């Protein structure tokens, strides 16, 4: 899956319609990206981490599936 690069507009002028101080994601042509970075108009920033959504059938959210299965209590008593 393709992931565009995340940028912050660091200069005083808008870049490609994005105001200074804002973030945007795009697939810029390498030469354009290099020129914008060199003149201080943009900088590359890491994309924010996306938290995994817990599954509705997960018995112990947050634990690896094997760990959750090993700590699960049996439903029947003998």
C-alpha cells in the first residue's frame, strides 16, 4: 500500500495551497521536494502512529492473542 510523505510548511509563504504551520501529505516529485526543503519552505515529518482498534471478540484487549488465550479462564467447572 502506498503511503504519501507527510510535510510541515515551515516557511512564511503558502506551499501548494497549504498555509505556513500546517501539515499536508503528498507524493511530491523528488526535484520539487528537494528544492522546497533546501529553501526552508517545508520539512518532512513522521506520520502520527495509528493505534490498532481492538477486536470485538478479543477476550483480553491489548494482549497478544496467544497471551490472551493462555490467561483465559475455562467456562465450565468440573
